[in-house]
C-alpha cells in the first residue's frame, strides 16, 4: 500500500509540474491537443502505455536499478 501511495504521489508531481511552471504554455498545448483527431490521440495513448509497461518490466526483471 505504501508503494502505491508513493507512486500516486509521484504521478501527481509529474502531472502538476507543467501547470505550475508554465500554465500559459500548457493552455496552448492543450488547445493544440484538442484539435487532434481521436485516432491520433489513441495512437499516442497506446505508445505511452507501451512505454510505461516496458519501463516497469525492465525495472522489475533486470538489476540495472538496484
């Protein structure tokens, strides 16, 4: 449970940082993102998901980060 809460905290830090540092640029970026077709957004989502899974797998299965 502690690990899950730590992960949630890290996600909130990473997600909130751009809004705190450059809110105007984030607004512009979100407007640009909202104009993308759903298929393109889906591709970016699957790429991000795959990248996250790959990182988790590499960290879990190797001793690179121990």
